[in-house]
C-alpha cells in the first residue's frame, strides 16, 4: 500500500515536470509520455482503492460480527462538526482567524459573562451579604471524643 502510494506521488511529480517542459507542444513523444503517465497513475490508484476495499472487507469478516474495538469504532455515529473559521473581536472591532487568538477572545468573553452583575469585592453591600450568609450557616457539632482519639 505504501509502495503504491509512493509510486503514485513519484509519477505525479514526473507528470508535472513533463507538463511544464517546453517540448510538450512540439514533440509527439512528450505528449505520448504524458498519456502513459496519466494511465499509469489511474491504474495504480484503482489498484490502491481495490486493495483498500478488499482489506476493509476482510477486516469486517474477521471482526465485524463480534462486539469489539473495531465494531464500536465502525458503528459509532459520526456527528458533523461545526467549525468556526473566524471570530469577531469586539474589543478591536476586527475579525480573527488564528485559533489561539480566537481561544483568547472566547476566554475573555466567558470571564465577562461570569463576572457580569457581580459587585466588586471592596463594595460594602457585597461584604455585608457575605457576612450575613456566613452567619446563617449553623455551627457544626463537635466531633465525638472517640473519633478524635481515632484520628490522632
């Protein structure tokens, strides 16, 4: 399989080089060479696809009837992914396409959503609300002496 793929890539390189040659329009041998290269590439690709198909069929015959890693991977539903190719940055009023910068934009947006509507920690109202909530928590009963001795 790898050898066929390597042959195909080498033939494609040869085809490109032949198509770029200056003698393509004037020499008939060059045109026949192009036709021969295209036919060989087609033949090798068909051979590669057929061997891949036969390998998949054999794999299914061996592993497809019993529940195993192969069976679960083959029968796992493939959900389509919604890719974001770009993201609008509201702070700079521009569109960002780099994924690392898009991640920073979304992290900043998420932080803003989390802190939206919160009072600053230095605010007296917030400090009073925290103190009131802490006072509403009942004190926990002390641990029994036997448990304390067991923990030490």
